[in-house]
């Protein structure tokens, strides 16, 4: 079981958490970053748990655009620690925050990140939902980006189909267990392009209300996907695990 998107640096006791998750059968996580500090923290965790963590560094698009100094330092970090880094993320376009009103100024930054993904031959992890999804898709195609992951995607069926046709990956969170919108999405994305993630420590509702978010919840996502898609649990498990390997390790 692999968590394809988690904010590991936001967990208070990472050592204890990882021990518990491994005990429960979690084989690895893709740890994403939200800013310069978070990118450093993710790489420190990667050095501590090289086999368990797949590291991504980036700037979360629901935050203010980073300063020129931060971006310059971050680019040096990318160059210096390239061997520890498996993706650029999470980056994308603001939708939920007040910064969505300033979307045009996020576009050149996202394009810069896409060009870096190309230059370093890294996949890009995108937070680009609703109206942001088709914009991000256009930019990926404009720059010929080979590997991308639309994390916790929310978009119309038509846009989801275009993302899938372009060969990009899409993930569902534990919301797939209780939210029709996510169940519909899971049925559109072929199993060969589907990932499961928690976006932890983000808290969930429904059956997960008042439960701490951890990759252990993915057992329930996989069970739900198995029922929804009419496929054996082991088949779903094997696909989502091999998709993580393919996206982040075989370019
Ligand atoms: Zn996230």
C-alpha cells in the first residue's frame, strides 16, 4: 500500500507514525512539500527513511507566490539534492484561497515549474482543481510535460477524460468511500492511471470523522474501489502500487 500524496512534514511525530504505518502494511509514501522550509524538511525525512519516502519539493499554490530569493534558493536545492528528489510538487493553481483572484500571476510560475520538470526529467504533482484543471492540462501540453499527477482531482467528466487521454495520473482520497463525486471520477479513470492518497494530515468526514488521517485509511479506499470497479482487492492494490513506481521511478 502506497500513499501517493501526503504532507509528511506536517505530522508531529513522524518516527512513531511511520513505525505504526509500516506495521499496518504501508510500504511507502510520496511526501510533498508546500514551501522552501517544507522542501528542506521533506528532504531531511527522505534521508532518514530513504526506502519508505519518495520525496517531492515545491510550493503549494494556495499559498502566496514565493519570493524571488526563496525560488532561487529552492532551485539550488533542486540542483544540489537531485538524487533525493523524485518529483516537483505540490505546485499548481489556487482555487480555494483568496489567491484564486490573482490566478494570472500564478501561471508563469507554474510554467517555470513545468520547464524545470522537463529539464530534470521529473514528474510534476499538481493541485489544479475545478476551473484550474483544464488550464493546467493546457500548460502541460504546451510544454510537452511527460509525467504528471493531478492529485485529488475535481473536474468535469470531459476534462478528466482529456487528462486520462494525455496519459497523466489521477488520484482519489478517502473521500471516494463516501462521496459520489469521487466515486464517479474513479469510474472514469482507468486502473492503470489511478493512484490513492490521503493528502494527510488533512481531516476527512463521513466514516473518517474524528479519525486521524494516515495512510492506513487507504485500506478502506482500496476496498471501496474494489467494490466500485468490480475488481478483486489484490488487483486494485497491485495497480495502485505499480502506478506509483511507474510514475515516480520509470520515466
Ligand atoms: Zn497536498
